[in-house]
């Protein structure tokens, strides 16, 4: 359970987040929609406790995150970045076992049990066979799966994902989203920022739309994602059609600006 | 069928996880002991292997004396300090290099990345100019090395923007400032006595290794090496980027500070007794990455052992190749640079 109250954040004079208040229930998959630069990443940094100079309060399971240590935060919340290519190439299992860092004492290395956790996490993402492959050599979709496995090895119940499907091809986008949906069904709370309203609509339990630093709408996807909302958020004409019981967003070309 | 698969699975899991790196480390340790033995035996005064072991063990258990006093003196007073010192310096430079590479996520990082060596050079040159004793030259080198990196760290930490890039830029600037200072000292130094000894110091050597030098550097080396070995696995997390690192429960800035501090102390201690020895801190980490992978859990101990092997080997060449001793800094460059080019051409999956 996450509760955000009157959250504001600014870089110098530039206010990025203005008085956000919302709550996220446990076990839900929430997609945050909004145009580029609207402050999704800033919001995530605040939730992760990386931006500490925000105004307002963020509570996780009743505890203010400002009172939690970095280690305690890692126990409750895991972050899945957009695919990250590191300078030094690690094997998949070396990468995933890093998720256990908060349980490994400061002057120690991961135990056999921690490696078991890493293998279990890979198993959950159907990536067990990739354990000895090298991360930088994997495709974007596989890398994303490994990063999610790393978050699972962390054994935190809340997963924060920064546009998990942004660099993936069509098939991989769907496969990764299916895995994320599965995790939510297994009881994880997933908050993902999404660049793709269609996906947000199809997979999430709730959609939260951000515009100009504020929350403009939040609720069930079918109610929130409307023609008007999309036209405001993305400054482009769309039509929403119903095909085989699914809502389909159709961008209209020709007249781009509203 | 299922149980067979399970067993195979477990085997694979185990061998991948534990055994292979440990076996490699074990082999490296054996190589180190062979090189150690050779270092005791070779030299202007040859000592047989059997005599060597007798001399060494005679200090612990009683033995019939079959060797001369001169041999014993060579082993204990000349070769032993020199061997211990070059092992320590080799290990420290390699470990410092690999740590800096992790902190800056930069494969080009080496112990002189933040100006530790140029600061030491300036300190040593200054001490020679002032006509101080050799112990004071080491002390000055150590002190100025720490001061230089401290300066770089303060500039990097408190300037706006990306802390890693600021540190690198500050390192380049402050280094060149101290290098200019060293050049100025060379200019004003007495060309008959001081200038040659400054130049010689800058080329690096273990030829004057004394026992008191070992005790002088052992303390800072241990002080730096122990925390580095302790936090070594966590260095991996820094390579994942600061955000990911913190979200996994490790404070990135704190890690960086600890690792930079510890690496700087061991680098400063090394150069203060050996002079400028380049390339070890760059080539050895890359060689080890090729051999054992990038996981610092194994990479760090591997660097420690391999650094010692390399330094001992090069020091043997420096002592034995020509009639006069070749300064070791020249040799490490002659061996290190071509070897590094070879490593680049043999590019495998592990580097970059």
C-alpha cells in the first residue's frame, strides 16, 4: 500500500510535480501515462527515495519513506530501469544475484542461498537457461526479463518499472507485459510508467494520467483512457474503437496538432 | 530421467558458481609460489633451491648448516625485503586499478586516475630538492599523493553536475598541475646531484628495498586493502548506475567514497616506496577480467595474486637482464603497453 500526499518537487525554479495525491493498493498493476518530460521519472525518483528534497509525504505500508534506510527501502521496493548497458559485461546470474545485496552484510559476498534465490527468480521469468550467458549480448527483451528477475531476487513486494517495454519489438513488448501482468496476479504491486496507452489500457488494473505536473485522471483503464484524455496528453487526434470486445486506440493522421 | 536431469542441473549450477573461479585462483597461487622461489634463487649471487629452503626453514626448525653466511645474508637482508615489497606493491596497484575502474565504470581507469601518482612524484621531487633523507622522501610522496586526491575529491564532490565526470575532469586538471610543479622542481634542481636522483625516482625501482620500508607501508596498505576486500562484491552494484545501486539498498556515494579512499591509500603507499610504476594498475585488471570475468567477488583476489606475480616477474627481469639494473617503471611500460594492445585485439565477450 502506497500513499502519496501533496507531493511537490521542483528543480530550482522549475516545478515538476505539483501537489500530487494518490494511493496504490497492494497487488495492483498501475500504469502511469503522460507525455515525455511530464515528470514520470521524477515521480519515480521520489517514490524510490532518490529525490529527497520533495515536499509532502510518501508512505509505504504506513511508514514515511524519509524515515526508512536505503536498505529498508530496498526490502520493500525494487526498481527496474530501462535496459542499462554497463561498461563491464556480467553474466546473467551475476547480475541477478546483485538484487540480494540488501540481505548480504556489508563486508560479505552472497551466500549459496542468495544464488538459489537468483536462480529461482530467473526460473520465474523463464530465463533459467540464460544464467551463464552474458548480459550485454542479450536482446533487449531478454535484458528486460533479466532486470525484472533481479528485482524479484530482491524479494520486495512493490516493483517500480520505468517504461519496461520502451526499447522492445512488438512481440517482446507483449511477452514482457504478460510477465508483468502475471507478477501482479501473484501479489506484487507494480507501478510502471508507460509510453504506450494501448498497452496501459490492455494490461493494467488502473491508469494514472499525468499532465503538466498534475494528475489529471486516475481509475479503471476503460473509464480513464478516453479520446479527450489522449488528445490532451499527447496533442494529437485519436479515435477509440471497439474491436472484439477490446478498446483500440487509432491515431488519426493528417491533422496532428489539436 | 528426471533425477538424471536434476543431478546434471545441480552439477552445472555448482561448477559454474563455485569451482571454476576457485580453481583458477588456486592455479594462480601456485604460479605465484613458483615465481617467488625463482626470485629468491636468481640474481648476481645464485642460490640453489635446496639451499634456499634450508635457509628459510632454519629460522623455524633446526637444520645442519650447509650454506654460507653470505648466502643467508643475501636471502634475508637483500632479496626477502625486495620480494615482499614488490609483491605488496604489485598487489596494491592492481587492486587499486580494478577498484578505480569499478567506481568510475571506466575501463581506462588506473591508480593514477585521480592524481595519486603525480602528487607522489611532486612530493618526492620536493623532498629531494630539500635534501631530505630517503625515509622523508617516501613520507613526502605519500602525503602529497593523499593531498592531491583529497583536492580532486573535494572539487569533484562539490561542483555541480555528474559527480563521476567531475571527479575525472578534476583528476586530469589537478594531476597536470602537480606534473607542472614537478617539472619546475626539476628545472631549479641542482643538475649534478638532485636532478639525477629525481629522474631516477620517477622511473621507479625496488633496488633500495629495506625492511623498515616494508613496515612503513604495510600499515596503510592493510588499512586500505582490508575494506576493499570486504566491500568488493558491492563494487558490482556501482556498475549498474547510481539509481539501480541505491534501489538495491547500497548507498552509491558512500560506496564511492570508501573505495576511492581505500584505493588511494594503497596507491600512495605503493608509489611512496617504489616510485612511479605505471601500467600495472591498468594491464593487470584487464588481464584478470579476461581470465576470471567481471564479478568483483573473484576479480579482486585474482588481481591481488596476478599483480604480485607480474611485479615479481618484472623485477626479476630488471635485476637480471643487464649488468646494470633497469628501472622497473621503464620495464612495466615496455612489457605492459604491447601486452595491452594484444589484449585489445584479443577482444572477447567479457571486456566492454
